[in-house]
C-alpha cells in the first residue's frame, strides 16, 4: 500500500494484517490521513475511489457539492483572495463535505472488517498523538498566513502562534472525539446534530453559506467507471465530475495513434507529442462539468472517431498554438493539495482513492467543535468564468457554480490490469494529476521500468492554457529543450507534476508499492505475517 504519510500507510497495513481487504485498508488509511496529513487528508473535503474486487470495477463519487445558497455569480466580485470571502480562503470557498458519507459508504458496500476496526487507527492517532514529520512542519510554517486568519485553526495548528517543529508530538482530542462518534454512529455523527450545527455556525461566523441542511442532504454516488484499453492493458478510471479519467483516456488513446511508443525514449519527439496531446485533451476539458450540466461526456471524448480526428492534426515538426485548438462541440454545431492512496490486497482486490481539501489546509477554517478543516473546493468551479483558477485552468459554462452541483475535478484514481497483473495508481497535483498519472503508467507499461524508476523519473506537463510546456528539473536535456523551442513550445522549468502513489501486483502474486519521493509519502507491503517497509 502507498499513501502520503507513513502513519497512514501503517494504518492500512495494520488493517490488512487483521484480515481486511483493500477497501478496509484504503478507508483506514484515508481516515488516518485526515489526522496526520491535515493539509489534504480530511473529513471536511471530498474525493473519488475506483475499486476492483472480484473482477468487478466500481467508482464512488464523494465529491463536494455547492451549498444550496450558492449562486452562479457569488465569486464574480473580486473580494481578494487574502481575506475571507473569495473562492479560496474562508468558508465561502467550502463545498459541502463528501468524505464522511463517502468513506462510510465505500466500507459499507465493499469492506470486510467491522467499521469500528477500520476507524480505530485514526482514532488512536488523534487521541494518543503522532509525530509531526518534516514535510508537515514545513507545510504548516508555509501556511501560517492562512492558518492564523482563523483563531479556531490557529489554536490547533499554530500553538502559541508558531508552527510545530518536526518531531513534536501532536494530540487532537476534539478530532479524536469526532472520529470516535463517527466510529460509533457513522456519518450522521458529523452530518446531523451537534457537529453539523457547529459547522454551520463556524461557516456563518466567517461569511460562509454552508448549512447543517446541506450536510444532511449530501449523498455520495456510485458511478459507472470510465473503461478503455491502452497499450494492451484494461484501464478503469474516474468519470465526471472528475475530468481525470477522460484526460487519461484521451492521452493514452492519442499517444497510441501518433506512434508515441516507437519514438526514442529520451528524445524531443516524445515530449512534443505529450504536449500536443494534452493541449487537445485540456481544451476538451473546457466542456466538462457535473454530469448533469456537462456539455460532453466520456463517450464523446473517448470515441474512436473523435480521437482519430484529434490525432489527425498533430504535427511532429511543430507545436500547434493553443489558441488554434478549440474544444469538442456537440454534433451538428461544429497545489495544489490533494492526496492519493493506492492499495492492492492478496486477492488482487484494488482501490485507488484520491481525496482533497483542494488547496493546502483547504479554506483555512477549522471547525473548533469538530476538530477538522473545511475545504476550498468552490475554486474548482469556473468561479469567475474565463479567469484562471489556482491551477491556471480556464473553465467553461458547464462548470459554472450552481446549488447542489459538483465542481469539476482533475483527480484520476485509476486501476489497470492485464494478464494477471493489477496496478492501482493516482496522484495529487491539481491540473497536473492526469498528466503525472499518465507518465507513470507509460513508464511501466510502455517502457517496462521498475516501479521505483517509473515514479522517480522527471515529468512534464501541458494544459492547453496557458500555452506553456512545464518540465520538472532534469526532465529535459538542453538539446531536447532547444528542439522543443524550435518547434514552437514555450518551455518553463520548475514545479512538480503530481505525487504518484502506485501499487502493482505481479503475475506471481508479489505486491510492490512505491510512494513518490517528491512528497512525504510512504509505501509498505504486507508479506504473510511480516511486513516490509520501503
Ligand atoms: N481540487 C483538485 C481537483 O479536484 O482537481
């Protein structure tokens, strides 16, 4: 199993060791992340899970929704993003949390162990304490401005006004109480009654519109997975309201059409083709939104005819300016903080689960009586259509704010399999999630990399607009960069492209797990009674 924090990986392994299946481990790990990885793990946010068990693939959407009082224009006026009131900071930025009902539903339908056993590691971590690692200390220090805006948050995460140093033991008694109630009574312990009323009061005190009624009405949704074949593997990924699976499917389908696998591994052609494919996939993303309002669906964008047409105008000798690429049209009208965990169990059952508060520490407001932070997922809507969001994404009407609607995501929890091998993978990284996930998949499947090497390798990213090809340090040699610039790409170096957590079960039944070294993650494998850690 691989997750973003050693304590959370340990929670999943503990539950597997107790006879749990991949779903039990995923939920235990996700709840542990809500304690030890507060910048992204959560009860106050949402996410998606792709699950394969007994040969059946399912996906669960527990994405946040816009509160009932949300309006299309609520973020049009520029209230500034440093004060409470915008789509990023403070509870107006918060969607209705989906994690409490979503994680419970995932376990209710597909878990094996009792619910209380799965929640137990998270309760223990919050109640007895955990050690702040260097990465969390650094994140807290870097987010001091946000966390100190709200006294409720500062009193927990900035004791005496300072971020805790690495090595400090933190205990979270209020969160432990909330988790214990969740263990005893399920999601209603959070979505109905005292905690729900406290969430409404905290939101309202700081200018938000989230209500206890929004919480009570929230429902996770089981959705049809996106299914496609690529490079000899069957792939299942997340559909709307995430764009992630669609972008992954377009990426792999277009790369097959343009002969990507046959190009030299370290030359400019492969990077050029990735950029050309992503310009087109992210242009089509403009038409996506909540399934109820999306202009296009995955069957439109992954249709053979559309992929053929998209591939037809990709040139090897020159970049297509993004301004010349228009999004899919109906026929006749011609930060970055999310967290991903992957787990595969001894029976080949697999879960890829991505969960998020959106930005680091979400909207910054911690509900004192509940002990957890609220998300700032409203920024994933086209909050101000035509203007880029925090990930630089420009989005369309299909993703405008409306009450009860789910905001478009890029999360890409994915399970792929072929001839007895199973791979679960995904990443955080905002708009860079699908591109980071795709590159690790390609490194394993096309180039046959060892799993660690596949994750380590430097990555690139393009998202249509802005018309920039980003490259991690060391992704491009000076010669490759020069060729790409000659072909018309604007290359920028810097920033990571996702933190990919991946687990593979091989033909021999041996499981390998790798956590991305770019982040704080950890991977571990349970081998009969002994466990091996990486
Ligand atoms: N909040 C990042 C995403 O959902 O894509």
